[in-house]
C-alpha cells in the first residue's frame, strides 16, 4: 500500500514537471549555443530555465547533428535499442527536458523528443519516474552542469 502511494505521488510530481515543460515548448524559444562535441551541437533554451529552491535547474536542451556521421550514430543506437525507425530519414534535432541537481551533480531526463523537417514529431519518450543519474566528469552532461549551475541566478 505504501509503495502504491509513493508511486502515485511520483506520478503526480512528474506530471507537474511535464506540464511545466509543455508550457515551455509552446513559448517562444531563445536558444543559446553552449557546447559542441565531435558530432552534435548543443543549445539550451534560456526562456525555459526554471531554478527550484533545492538548487535543481530544469531546462529544455536542443541537440542538432553536425553531419552524416552523427545521423548514422543515432540510427545505429535506435536500431540496437529496437526503437522505431520510420520517418527518421528527415531527422533534424532532439529536444530534451532535463533537471540537473547542481550540488549533487546528477541529472534526470523528463522527456526526450526527436523532430524532423518542419517540426514533425518523429518519436518521444517520457519518464514515468525520476531517475537521477550521476554526471560523469568530461561528459556532455558535465558541460550542461557547468553552463547551467554556474550561471548567475
């Protein structure tokens, strides 16, 4: 009974966070380029930044492939995981709604959606429970942490 109550509470919290990011998706975006890796450019939406009192930052991230090699890697990973492949010949970018726990150096992905030409939704994955993953040094998430947790409040 207690586990069911906890699960319901977590579902309500995630629903609240999802609605925050749904509102962010509907608003005008102000994409700020902040890092590129070997294959992708990474941006955050300045308008979507939400700083919670627990020093948790919620933000919308946009990831764009920088060429065919990035696209091929994405397709390889999707195929390995058994994800849908239809429509991906027109893939353009991924939007991720994430939370970063700044003092704990952990990250939680709330929602991740892939888009094609003209903003067509190709696939979307929404978290059903909070899962905080450690942010590894030198990872792309470490750049997210550095850019978003050290920015003046």
